[in-house]
C-alpha cells in the first residue's frame, strides 16, 4: 500500500483487517450478561431514550474546515482538493494539556517505534501532555487486555476495540473506567470543540452501564464493504454493471473463461446478503430486528437462505475464482490476481478502492477499479442495514485524578481534529520533512514516517468519518458519492447504536453459522442443513435469547434515529 493518502477510512482499513485477524485467533472466554457489571454498574448497553439524552455531549458542528463534499445519508465527509500546508487551519489554538504524564495501552499492528521517536515528541509538545505508550500486539490484544483489566495495575487510558469486548471485558469497562459525563455531557463538551463535533450516534455507542465512559472512533453507518470491480475491463469488454442477481449471473457466465484463466468474481456472499436485504452479521445485536411486533433473527428469514442459495449457484456455475472455492478468498491478498485480471469483482473494505488504485497507478496506468452499487435481488432498490457508528473506544482509569482526565481529553481534542488542520496532519502524518513530504499537494510518508507514525494517537479519538485522497480526488469523490447513494437505502435496525453484550449462556450459540454458510455456498452442505441449524439454535437458546432482547426493547425502546 502506498502511503500518500490523507484519509480516515484508509487509516481505519488496517483496523478492519486487524479485526478479522483478531477474531480468527480470539480465545473462547465467555461473554458476560448485559445485566449488571462489577462495581454496581447498571445494565451496560441498554441506556437509550431520555436517559441517554442526559448523558450525551452537545453536538456542535465544526466550522474550522469546510469539506468539499458534505456528509449526506450517513456518508463520510469528502475532500478532493490538493493539500496546501500553508493554508492548514488551527483547530486547537492553545494547549489544553497541563504537562502531566498519561500512560495509554493500545493495540498495535506492526513493530512499535522507539519510545523517544520524533513523532511522539512532537505530538506530546502539541498537546501539552507527556503520553507514554504501552503498545501491545494487536493480534493477541484480547489476552493482554483481559490480564491487565483483571489486575490492579491498569494504565491511565486503555483502548478497547469492539471485537475485543468479550469475556469479562464488558464488566471491567463498567467497573474500572471513569465516568466522563461530568466533563463532556451536554454543554461541558464545548471546552473541547473537536470532541463536540463528533457525531452524536458515536457518543451514544460510548455509553456503558448507564454512564458515558468511552472516547469513540466514529465511522459511517453505511456498509463498509463494497463490491469492487475492474471498470477498465468492463468498459473494454462492453459489460454492463449488473442491477439484479439475474443480471449478475448473466455477466458472470459471459466473463468467465477457465481456459483464459479469468473468472467473474470471488465469494460474493456479502453482496448477496445486501442484495436480499439480510440483517447485518457484524455484531450480534444488529442481527435482530422487530418485524410486525416480533423480534426476528437474520438466520430465521427467507432472505438469508435465498442469499446463500444465490451465492451457491455462482459457485456451482464455475464463475468464482478457484481460490475462493478453496476458501482462500479472505486468507490471502487478492490484489495481485485482481490486478492481473484473473477475476473482475470482489467484496472488500471501501479503503481498497483507493489502495488498489494507488498500487497500480504507475505499473498499470490503464487499471481502473470502481465501486458497484448494491442492487436489489429482483432489480429494484435494495434494503440495506446500518452498521454501528463507532466500534473502537478509549477509556480512562476510574482511579485517574481530575488533572489526568483533563489531560486525556486534551489529547483527544487534538486527535479528533478534522482533516485540513495542523492537528490532523500532526496526528496522521507527523513532522513535515521527517515523517512526510508534500509534492503537488499530495502528502507522502517517508521511510521514517512509516516507522514512527502508525496506530498510536489515532486510537484515542477521531473526527467524523472522512475521505480525502488529494492524489486521486476522483476516487475520494466516488467513495463519498457511493456512500451517499448507499445510505439513501440504508435503514437502522431495532438495536442500532446500542451497546449490548449477551449473557454468557448464549455466547457460542450462533458461532457455527458462518462456517456453515461457507460450506453451503461451496456445495459442501445444503440449505436444509442451515434450516436444521436454525431449528437447533432456537431450541438450544435462540428463543430465550429473543425474550432477553425483547425485555431490553420493552424497557428501553428502539434505537434513536
């Protein structure tokens, strides 16, 4: 991946990749019940309605920088202009930090830089706080996190990704971390303007056990997965972009030639789920929705089975690349074979729209990747379901003094600065000349920048979702407009935005569904096997879990917005 993109989503792409890796190796520590946490905390994840409104920070839109493309339908904001360092704005006019020391434990993917590196020094000077990083291997972070939170030696700040909120972690979050409400709720947040500009939905996700505990990394609620396709080959061959499942199958058969070593696609299961309007499986609470007064799980719906059956037909028709048939589609980098034209469409994080473009810009100038709009299975508009608006949080130790808490908020107020500010460039790129250079309005990290400026300060808090690629402005525009079109047909499920952790007895109830899905679409199992699995799921606790969610819904009401 080339380093010359100033983009929120590109920064998050490594987090998304790491989430997959972490989930694959995560241990099987049981989840805690959402009812009650240590230290007398109230139910975590169930605070909504008027109770939540009292806790939420006031939203004050930032006015320091105006994006080229404003947010619409839940999209990120977009920037398409070249970057002019002389024109960078200042969003934090004076240091809010009081010179104290703050220790932060956070997941880190790669080799952590030396503690006294130029990036850390510059950021600490900018904030007015001496941040001491306790970086931990992101791939085994769940193990370290559990051990630290079970001990009496908890750092001042601990970053917790949503995919690590298993086992005893939710209870520890409620019992071990400070209530930030007195510092941020209502108008109090206005002391930290960049935090005040964080979208309200992201703050709502930061409520645990009836208190505002987390500093969020906001994200768009629109699907982060895009059907990416080789637009250059489509145009050369005269392929029309499919607008239904039938049209996709017709294209796939036309485009596939095993003799020519070309197949239409990789595993299109994620696209199928969107085409058939299947509820999200990214987070357990998003897999439920109230339909005609009854809570229904995604696996119980006809749409779920229809999506699997359509994907199975693609495999059966021989239009899916052999790597995906062997189950390698998510285990290896698909980039080289995509660039070679071995397949023309695949599902992946939206950040790859830019990264693939940047990779091929010099070696393959005719290469053009674009995002395909989701289509309804029958050719109509699809029904898509929202993702949660934040999934990574930083928490402050409950034992921290007021001065430490305010120093942490001073750090967060800098790291949450919007694109186009000096603080954003410092957080995401480091020191000009040392960590990055700018040529023709495009910032590019130096070798030292790629060593020092990695996933540290960006983990404390972030601005609203942002897409900015000054090197490929047409990609930035395409990404934001894709999100806007997608957001127009995206709905929020019943438990959208709520922090919900299921009781331990239901932890492994649906764990086998994903593997069974993959077996079905590859022809190793049948649709009837999934129907039986759902029946077993219901009898083994699925129906009781429905009642548990019903109680949450009855007591708290549906998601806001």
